[in-house]
């Protein structure tokens, strides 16, 4: 795979390698792609719709049971 980068991005990658945090440019790109993947997991339209629905509703008190229900729903994707 060939990737074309701007001069600024290439300099950014080289600086990260020079800092010692990364072994080479591939490590920098892999880390950046992992961060992008994680960000996209949190930017789902379904999650946004659910959050907006919750904001539009009346405030409700919650306790340990509600928190556990939310955790289970998050794990199952419901």
C-alpha cells in the first residue's frame, strides 16, 4: 500500500519517531489508525440518537440498578 502524505504530516511523523516514543513511521501510523478506530466507535449515529433522546426527556434519578442496566445494554448493543 502506498500512501501520499503532505509535508506537514511527514514532518509530524518524523518528529514522533525522533522523540523516541515510536520505533519508526509505521508505528506512528498504526497508533494513529488505532486512535481513529476508537474514535469512530464512539461516533455512531445510534449512540448520538440515543443521547439526544435522553437529553430531550425529563430528568430521572438513577441508582445502581439503572447503571447496571445501562452497562448490560452497552455490552449487548441494545
